[in-house]
C-alpha cells in the first residue's frame, strides 16, 4: 500500500493523477491523507475509484501514524506551510518540523520506503527555500542508516512558477515595463504535469530508485530570466526590461514599495544568489530518460508562459 501526504497540492495531485490514469499503481492500493473531512465532496471522486482517504494532520502526530497503518510506502510531498521557514527559522522550527512528524509516524507505522519531494537546487544551497529540504534530506539519510529505504526527488522548478522568479510578476495584470530582480541564471523549467508523470513513474518502480537522490528537471530548453523577459515581451507586444539590483535593494523595493510580506520577500530573495551560481541549471538526465522511454515530450516553458498571459 502507498500512502500519499500532500495529494491535494500541485505536485502531489499531478503525481496521483498519473499513478491512476497510467495505471501505475492499483487504486485500491493507494491511501491519501487529508486535514479535512475524508468524506467531503472534494475526495468523493477518488473514493469512488477505490482510493482510501484518511484523516491526518502534521499537528497531530497520532493521526499520521493511524493514517499510515498497513502502508509500506510513503510519498511525502513537502509541507506547503512556507511561513514556518520565514525569518531564518531555527532547526526544527521550519517546514522540516512537519516533515519530521510524518517521518516519525512512518517509522512507527512500519513503512519501509519513503519517497520525498525536495527541490531542484544544490545541497547545500545559497537559497533559503532549500533550508527545510536540506534538513529533511539529512534526517532521511539518518533513517537510511537505520534500514529505511529512501528516494529523494529534487523536483524541478515549475514552468508555472516563472512569475515568482520574474520579480513576483502578475501574469494576468502586470503593467510593469521594468522588472527588478537580484540575479539570474539558466533554469531547467519543468511543467507540473510532466513532473507528476515522472514522479509517479519512479514511485511505481521502487527497487530501481531505492537509495537514490535524483533531479527531475527538463534538461532541454533551459531558460534564464532574461530569456523569460524576451518571451513575455514578445507575447505582450511591449518591451519588458530587467533591472538587476543587490539583494538588499531587492528586498527594500518589494517590501517598502510593493508592500509585500516581509517574511516572504526576505525568505525568497536569496534564491537569486542560487540562480547566479546556476544551481537550477540541471544536468541529471533522469527526467529525460523517463519521458523518452514512455514516448512523452516535456512541455516547453514558452508554451506555459503563452497560456498564462492569454
């Protein structure tokens, strides 16, 4: 039995969809956890397909252990509660706190293999968004030494997330002709649906990926933010220029001028230091091999940008 924590999120939902539509895992061997009511309308369709839906929350360790009962594999999607990471959260207080709850519950419930969605940055990384992942990966390696089977999936940067990197851009209503950012570098953008497909393929082949840390990123067609600016300019019919500033200037602009949340801006800003080092320009061919083997072509980021702008 496979239990999925985070099935209602983007990568979790895309992975679950592929597991079912591609018939990679029988639906009656899948359990999804939810912090909401398992019998709510939201989960009705999955339940009708044979998927079990069980209540569990990171705030109630006991509920996790109960939900994991009878499952030998855990697919843990990283916690969406990013505010836990803000303001340089000390060890054990960031999102890794949620992850540790799930990992301990898995251990107690007798889970044998854990698949974890990390992020396609370096480890160690200059970015703050990777900190909770680094701490979680460290804990997973400790569990490996105790006999747990582990697969770490460093999921590629979503095609659909380009506005976040592109100066917190609003794809449906941003009239800026100049976008302020604090760094740039090639990024191996990858569509959420494609990531879900590749992730599901790995979950369905546990023996092949046991003990491995893999990057799941489209290595063809990597684009820098300067490249993105040119694509957006072409689609909108007006030039959009990038203005490169220091990290502190970037923070001041988005906090003071754009009135964005201070914690989020400061947490995010270090991402540009990572881009400058091309941490997100991925060479690992795992994703490409999976897609090629199954005759599927990755969706280019240009197509995603076009769809989001129109």
